[in-house]
C-alpha cells in the first residue's frame, strides 16, 4: 500500500463497534444485519482497515474487551508487513465475557488489579508485539483505585521505560477528576501517564478543560465517542433536544450530522487524534470527509449550546442497550 499524507492525519480508527457482535451504538440491526459471525466481522474489519489506511488514517485503537479486536488487527498487520507508519494503541482493564452473543447478560467485566494487568498485557503483547505504541488503563476512575495503586504504577512504568506510551481512557461524569489525578502520578521523577483517551462530543464536552491541561503538559489527547454512541450519527437521533438540534444544524449547513460531530472535535487544537468507530466503509468515508470541512463562522457558539449536564448525558448512555 502507498502512504497517503493527510487529510485524515488527525483521525484514528477504533474497533469497538466492529470487532464484537454487540455494542451500544445506534442502528446496528440495519448497519450489521443478523450475520455477525466471527469471520464476517473479521472481513468487515479488514475492509475498514484497508479503507482507513487508504484515506490517510494512521492511528488504530483496540482493547482487550473489544471482542477479537486485537486478533483482527494483528492479522491485518501481519498481512501487510510493508505498512510501517501506523501507530497502535490498546487498553487493559476490561475482559470481554459476552460469548460472542448479542443477548448476553454481561458483555464485559472491569478489573483494574495488578493481576489483571499482568494477564492482559501478556495477551496483548502476544498478538500485537512490537507494534503496540500506547497502552491505556481502560476507563480509569478514582473509585477503582487504579490511579493510586503503586504496584500497578510500577508495572506500567516498566512499559514506559521500554518505550511504550502509558495512559488512561476515561468515561463518566467525573472524567476531568481522573485526568487531573493521572497527571499527578510520577514514577522515578517522570510522568507516568502521558496519553489520555476521553469522551468528548458537543453533547458532553465537560472533559475539555482538563484535556487541554494534559496537552499543555505534553501528553497526547485522543477524543472518543465523538458521535455520542450514535446520537450524533445519521438516523441515530433519540428525541433529546441536543441530538435533534445538532441534526438540524447539520442540515442547515449542508453536511451529515456525523461529519459535523467530527469537525467539532477536530476544532479542539489540543486534540492529537479524533477516533472514529464506523462499521462499514460508507460510514468511514463520511466520517473522514470531516477532515476537509471548515465550519461556518458562528457555528461554534451553536455547538456549545448543545451541551447536556454531564450526569444527564452519562445516565442516558448507561441506559443504552447492547445490540
């Protein structure tokens, strides 16, 4: 494959929605249909990776809990040894327990213990090897204790010192608290956490100031869930005022709402990468087109007005069904 510069150099491809049969995004019945066998989703993942690379995307995001995400990505990388200019990030801290079913009672289980890190890093390393560039604690929060666990921090420092960037991903209404606590952690006099992957979108921008602080301290910032799990994607509006107003705004300026959401995320100068989560190449093409979109003057104020109270946003997200 031939390397393509820009226009998507600030975009990344996440495999959360395509590497397992069930997830909480809207429209999966129509987007994926009933055939979600392992080989079907493996093939769809490969198509997405091919198209993303051709579009200029150079950051790829997976996690231990993304079904077979690491396995699918490792297979694609092995089939393309000529590709040396992508960076891969993964995460530990959740186990996928869904049994490849859409109707499982539980799809993933959180565990931020040292034993979980040791087990999961070994599995990640077996699949991704030297291609692993960033390793995040998956959804680090103050209540799990992982941001105060000296033994976990020392284990993560071994990765840092071996050249792997260590970070956290965040979720929930207290994302900013987790980010700022992580920025305080130093091992052997050096910052431990220098990558932050956090939810940010026009409906839930509350982590923005803390993320700007992280970027100012030299950390990388990656924005996830920029489509609000489908609420800011075509056909995904759920009747809430923010989602409906966003869709109307997108119509007025003549773009699909997903493109507006990506452009809004890219407008944050402190964002290193904006992660996309499509399940087909058509969605990917619409998402990546946002890299060339200049938002009209005054739209930033209208986007800011879409903000929901963080507690309300996360309660809505928690109520979304896996499908």
